[in-house]
């Protein structure tokens, strides 16, 4: 992959990293705010509990994606960006343009989703 294209991916990944870090911080703040709300009756407590559970799930999703982005940035620095982390095959350029933090080729990703490869 040429240097110009790698720089474009680095910019995309850095921007996504920033967005995710801001989202995680915002979700954590919302979760703390939900904890501070005084609940009076059982319905309010149930709503508050649901809100905290939803925010917790959302935070986990954002954190997982942030880890993928961080890993892609490390691969970019190490020179292995664009290669499947499982089999070493070159990742399809269209796949990287759609999901620059992808670390697996499509066949390996399918195997992971089927539970064949961990």
C-alpha cells in the first residue's frame, strides 16, 4: 500500500478514535448522572435501572470499537496495516475503506462469526 493511502487511513482512524473517546466519556457522564437521580417509586427505579443498563451496553460497544481502532493504529505504525491478523492475506481495499479498523479478511471474519476461529 502506498504512503499516501496509509496517511489517509491514519487520518480516518485518528478521527474515529477521537469520536469514540468523546462518546465513551459522554456515556460515562450520562451513567453517572443516572446514578445521581433521586428515584422515588418503583417505576422510576425500574426506568433508572433500564437507562443505566442501556448506557452500560452502549459504553461496551463503543469501547470495543475503540480497541479495534487502536489496534489498527498500532498495525499502521508497525507496517502490518492492511494484512489479515489471522492468515496474513492482504485485506481488500474496499473493505478497508468501509471499515478501516478491520483486522481480518472476509473469510477469516466469517470463521470468527461462525465460532470456528477465536
